[in-house]
């Protein structure tokens, strides 16, 4: 492998690889590669808006998680603030309880759109006008 | 960036059969156009194929950054250098987003990275070809990224929530890749005679890998129908290839450039593009390790892994345990 590697790198069109002088150690996979924690990232675009979940990063601690989050989620887009929280610290209701959000009960009394007045006012105005004409 | 050309694994006959009631519920959800989230029940094959697909997509982003990264120091002019650095950084960022999405399905990032380094995992074939001149970089930035967009836009309408969310962000960034690639491509196409020759040369070199990019024509197996039904596979390889040719062949031809394929033409009746035999045997040869740059790419990736080990170990907290990302 090693001799093959060296040969390859010196014939590469990549100048970075041409410069490499590899030592005669063989590449080996780590049996126990570095396992980092995951952190969920929340991004606030502008002051005054909510922080929105945008994804996750791997990091050894919260400080590094913020560095990676900045690089990953704030390098292009506008950003006012970032939060990270360890994925293990998220509590959720989970989808197995999803049906508790659904309801057969009429809920329009909770919503602004459930109160329609304009047609009543219109009808009232018309009837008043009708009366005054007759 | 990433192409089709993805070869789904054979169905696993040793897998546990799925609970028919839950399977029906799962399929009904997909039929309603709802997304599947990591905490949901999902069929064994759905999880297995998605891990492979997303992992391979992630590896392609990493390996795809290698041929272009090699040209950063030689990019002509400050503006092109800045654009190329930004693009390469985006591609590596895409890999991070995709690894996270794959992890929600239960395979750890360390395992994915090890499978890439050991040569077990595959990645997009197109990155096993060399970028010999600056013109190659403009062809990659324009045409390969354009092809990747066709594929990624299709996949972003799939059924798995975390993959779709990652792709949404990725597609947004890809539009800049395409634009900067087109800009550099047109600069050569409208430049001196020597520049045009250089560009034509690069197109000739990349034509076949580009045709290969979306993979061989799909088979009509029950297996691939199931993957379509589950919205893991969103369009056939031929459909995506046709969509790409339709949009981009005219953009190359209008600049007075040509493709090295006398059979390339659009059938006015069917609207389908016809192309000469692209030698699918070569496609399989390259994907199985015997392409012009497979060994070099893997070697470069291993070198980076070795060189970065000390710092990752220095900042590692040995008490830490991997946790599956939440969403
Ligand atoms: Fe890209
Ligand atoms: Fe990408």
C-alpha cells in the first residue's frame, strides 16, 4: 500500500499531493475512532425572531460545538445568535402521541378566523338603506 | 454534489419481515405526502437503503471536493480563488449535513468514515477522474454541479424528513456553485482561441463521465418499484439524465462548443435525448475501484485522516459517548 501510495501521490496532478513525502508507515484504521457527542443547533436570523432548529454538529464540548455551528450554519446566512444543546438533553412528546394534537372538536372559537362579521354588517347596512329608500 | 449512479443494495433476505399493520400505516403516511421522522417506525429495508444512499451521498461530497480543492492555489485571479474556496468549503459542509442525516437512522459517523477509508463504501464515480487543467474545473463547476442539482432537487422531495431538510439547504448553496461554474466556463468559451481549445478538450474528457453520472438505465425490478413507492428513489436514472441533457446541452452548443458523440441528439417526437453507447462496462469498472483516480482519491483522504488525528484526539473528551442526533 505504502509504495503504491507514494508512487500515486508523486504522479498526481494535485500539487498538494506532489509535495507530500509519506513516511513508511502504513495507514491503519482506528479500531475505536473518536466518538463525539452531537449537539442540536438553533439559529436566530435577526434580533426579534425565534431561534429555529437547523441541524446538528459533532463536537467534544459545547464550546467547540458553537465553533462548528458557526462555520456550518452561519457562514453564508445572516445570523444574530446561535444556540447549541446536547442532543441527549432534548425532551419531546414524540410521534407516537401525535393523535393527541388532532381533534374532532370544532376549534374555530379559538381562532381569529372563526369570527366573521363583515357579511352581517353588510346585510345590516343594506337593510337600513332599503328601509330609508322605501 | 452527487449523482445518481447509485446502485441500491440487493434486498436483505435475512432481514426480519415487517409487521404488516405498521407497514400499511407507514405506506399510508407516505401516500399522504407526509414525511417520515427518525423516531417513527420504519421498514427494515427502508432504513437500510436510506443509510446506504445518504452515506454514499455524504462521501461523494467529501471526495468531490478533492479534484477542485487541488486547483485553489492555481485558480486564475483573486475572485475565482475566493469563489472556489467558498465552493469547496460548501461541499465539505454538505458532507457534514448528510452524515448527520444518515446518523439519525442509527449508523455512527465514525463507522461511516471508517467504511470510506477502508474502501468498503462507494461514492460518486465521477470523482475518480482527474481534473487536468483549469478548464476541467470549469466543466465540473458548471456541468457536474448542474447534474448534481437535478438529482438533489429530485431527492429533496423524498419521504425521509432529515434528508429532505439537509437537501433543502444544500440545493440553496448549489445554485451558487452552478453560477460561478457557468461564469468561469463562459469566460473560457468567449476567450482566446487557446482558451476555447482548452475548454473543448475538457468537455471531450468529461462527456462520458457525465453521461455515466446518473447511472445505468434502471431495471424494472419489484425491488426498485418498492423504493420508488417509499420515495427513497424519486426518479429513474434515465429520467434525470434526460432532464439534465435537455437543460444543459443547448447551453454548451450555443457557445459553439461540441460534444464528442455524433449520436447525441434530441428526438423531436418523443422529446427524449439519444446518445451513443457510453460503455457501461467502464462505469462498473470504475465504481469497483479501477478508475484513473480511485487509489489517489482514497490515498488523499487517508492522508487527511492521519494528519488530523492528533488534533481530534487532543480535544477529545474520553468520557463522551456518541448520541444519535435528534432530528
Ligand atoms: Fe456543489
Ligand atoms: Fe454539494
